[in-house]
C-alpha cells in the first residue's frame, strides 16, 4: 500500500486494506497519514481527509442504489414487508446527527476501547431507544463531555467540581484499563466481535420495516445495505477512529435525506 504525497493512501489502496481486513479482522495500526499525538484525543478529533470520506460515501451510495437496495426492495415486495419511512416527514435531525453519534457508540466505539463496554454501551443503548428528545440530547452531551475530558487529557482535579462523588462518577464513566491478558483474549475473539456488531447493526434496521408475515430466512436480505455500510464503518472505526466513523455515517445518511427533501420541494412543493 503506497501513500501518496502528504502521507495519505490512495482510495484504491484503502479498498484493498478494507477487503484484507475483512478476511482477518484484527488489531491494526491506523492508516498512513495520521498525525501524531494523544491517541485518546485523536480517536475523536484526528483531522479527516474529507475527499476520502466523500469517496467512501459515494461508493456506498452507488452499490446500495444499484445492487443491494433493489435486492432489498424485491425481497420486501415478495415477502410482504413494508417500509415504515414516510418520505414526506423525514426525521432529518435524527438521521444526520443523532443516529450517527449514538449508533457508533453502541456498535463500534468499543471495537478499539473494549474496557469501556460496561460504561459507554449501556448509556448509548438507552439513548438509542429513547430517541432524540431534549432530555436525551442533554444526557448525551453530558456523557460525551465526561468521556472526552479523558481524551483531551483533562485531569479530574482540573474539573470545576472537586467533590468525591464527582470523581467517583467520572472514574466509573471513563472506565478502567484492561489487563494485558484480558486484552489478548479480546483480540483473539475480535473477529466474532467485529462481525457480531455488524450483524446487530443490520438487525436494528429491521425496525424500519413492518414485517407482517415475512419468512425469517429472508430478513437478512432486507438489511444488506446496512450490513455493507456497517462493515465499512467498523473498519474505519478501527483504522481511523470513532470520529471518522461518525462523520462517514452522517454523510452516508445525509445524502439520501437531502436528496429526498430537495425532490419534495422541487416537484411537490411539500413543506419540510
């Protein structure tokens, strides 16, 4: 894999890395071109090659529109399933902002931070099923502020609140480092975690359908687009960081949403 000028890999080389990773999911170094610095901070805030993010999103849109999407539509029609989405009332805030953050925390954050699966995941799952109400948005903001306080190197004593209960809460939410032996066992089982998280991500999107009496063995065909997207997002999370997977998730969701909104305004005059 050859980096181009500036240290970044070519898109075709990233594609090769992606398919190689799928054959053997593993603990891997970050992609070439990543800036040096604190790993916790860069996991969220590493500078992103925006052109590359758009290339990945464009590839996913193309494959899903031309191949996987039509398969899902055909299977849904044959099995009697109906999509719940009302194109005239798209929850764009949930699709472009809320879902990328919360779903990445649920399904992919711990792929590289397994020691925090008892802290990040339960809260993220709770938020995911509650939806983006004002109270849940405030709770998410508080959780992110606490987690990111560790990534930015903020010490507990530097926080404005210096009470014992606050330090205990902060320590619990930030999680504890796993022992070396535990990490070795985790990476040995990592392929199962990687593909299990992707299947769970796809299964979540079955909620988008009214399944009626559809046969259970056809259900995976309904979420083929989400499964492919989940694989790319999981690879990106491991190879670039959680910030990168959130951004690509938002771009991927945002393209179709903005297209539908634009078409509705252009042809039907329906207010959005």
